[in-house]
């Protein structure tokens, strides 16, 4: 009997949360894994950082769930990329909604790639860069380590304003992360030094910043607007470009259907590789892992 009472008391003690690892009251929510990875570097052990969009889903076409609304409302703040990428974040309840693209210095912002020079893009909006509902700038900033580094002072200041007691921690972590980004950039500069100017087809214009930083040539984009499959006439234009420009490879993305890329590869004989702009899976969770994976894919395609 004594043993039974002891077990019941122990179960009640554990069930009440006493003796369990304390759950931090500081939590930030992000829409996608790259933002989570960046924020996690600055937050360190001071706060938990979660991403709402699961691996394999596209932020462009994602429909938030009730659990996402709960996570956003419980967080100190919800960080999203930019209106053209994850505008659905504006529909979620949150104490603060923060667009991380606002921290990208103006001189480092890139325009959306022009994608309507391969003939008539039936089914795409001719008056817009790549058919997105956006302004002048491409919001996929996270693929360039030096752009991310330039954002860190403003980002750490933002976290310090949300959590003043952690200000010194955020700024220290940001300084350490900046040094890591410098080292990563130096490695990438060396990796791609002999590969500059070699043309490839991207599936979606999500690696424009990386390609621009390291001198790689995007000869065309297979699906300018996520979820809107390109027309046969547009694909025909890409086939002509592939032959004229001696394109080296075609890339897919795990978040989007790969059929158009397979059609193009079959017509041109080009090899198919994968770029993953979001990651979140094993080996692609941290910022360094995500960039390393994609750099390896690009190097394999271009060598």
C-alpha cells in the first residue's frame, strides 16, 4: 500500500510539471526554417524559436492551420520574410508581426528577376516580375550570408526591445554569428571562384541572392510563379535558351512539383539537381547546414 501511494504521489508530481525541465516563457515564431535558423543563432539559449511551415511545404502556397495561429499568438513575436513570400502571416494573431526583409539594407536588395524574355508567358502576368504580387525587391534574402550579416545589428536590436533583459545576450550572439558568416562567405568565394558565369536553370527565383553574390549565371527560371505551372510555349523558350546558352543543369525544389523540370530535362538532356531554399530536415536545419547543402548541389552541377 505504501508503495502504491508513493507511485501515485510521484505520478502527480511529474504530471504537475514539478521536477520536469522548465519550459522557457520566451518563444519566437517564424514562418519558415531559414528565418528560424537565423533567429536561433541570435537568440541562442535565451529563447526558443519555432517555424510554422513544415519541411517540404512552400511558404508561397501554405495555408496556416489553427495550431499555427496558437503558436503565433503565444510567441513574443512572429517573424516573416516579406509580403510576396509569406503574406498569410498577416492573418495570424500575434503580439508583434515583423518582416525580416525590412532589415536588409537598401543597397543590398536585389530586384526580382525578369523572366518574360523567352517568348510569350501565357498564364503569367507580363506587367510583374515573375508573376508575384510584390513590390520591386526580391524577398529571398537569406541565401546570401553577407546580407544576413548586414541584418544582424537591426535584428538583435529588435530582440532586445522585445526582451530588454536579454539585450546583452542577443548582441553577443549576433557578433559571434557575424564572424561565422564571414568565414562561410570566404569558403564559398573560394569554392565558386573557378565556376563563375556557368549558366543553370533554377526552378523558382529563390536563390537569386546566392547566385548574384558568387557570380553564378541564372539562364532561366522554370516556374516563375509558385503553384502556376508554366505553359508549353514558355518551356519551349527555355529549351531554346538551354541550347543557345549551353546551360549546365536544371534544378528542382522539394517544396514545388518537379514535373516541369523533368519535362525540360528530358527535352534537353540536362541533368537534374535539387536546391532547397527552406530546409528544416536533418542536415539542413541550421543556417550553415542549409547553405552548405545547396552550395554542394550547385558545385556538383557546375563542375
